[in-house]
C-alpha cells in the first residue's frame, strides 16, 4: 500500500513540475482566475489560446504543417483554408490580442511581419491580405495573423 501511495505522490509531483515548466512563460488567462469572473470565463477560445501558447513556446516540433520558422515566429498552413494560399503566422510569445501588445513584444511583432514579407516575396504574391482579428472574432485567443491570397502571379 505504501508503495502505491509513494508512486502516486511521485507522479503528482512530476506533473506539477512538468506543468510548471510548460506554463511558465504564458500570460495569466482569465479562466485561471475563476474567483474574479465565475465559470463564465471558461471558454473555448481562452483554453485553445493557452494550449497554443504552450505548444508554440515549449513543443514546436509537434505542430503540424509548419511552413517556415524563426526563433520568434512560426508559420503553418491553415487547417481549414479559405483560399488557395492561407497561412497562419504566430509569434512565439504569449500575446492574447492586439490590445495586449507591450514594448517587450516588439521584436516578435517585427519578426512576424518580416516573415510575412519573405513569404510574399518568395511566392510572388500580389493580391493578398493580412488579417488579424480581435478577441470577439478569434477562434483561438492567441495573437496570430492570416496571410491569404489567390494563386501567385
């Protein structure tokens, strides 16, 4: 019996340590402070944003369809494209939305735009749009950009 209890304690401690590492560079999300807003803060966009933040910062190798990557930005093909060319450009810093950008986030935003510029030049895109949605229109509550275009010229 003591062996099972010891094993359970080891697994719990390992989970706390791994969880602490994985979530250490993420910004507090509202669902983590249930006291302040009740259960209404538990929404899909916040949860997906938090999990996306952990994946992008700690486990980038498991992200599917990576097209381009720098130390500050990752680009993936959109899983449900709305045009022949549809990339999602994601800074590797936990920024929830445009209004949350701080001065320390500047290198990540600049790098994201530099990566978009490189993609546009590499693929000779002329008719393209870069879309960023506010929190009310985001499926995932994590700052990201969409580069959308028809076929290159």
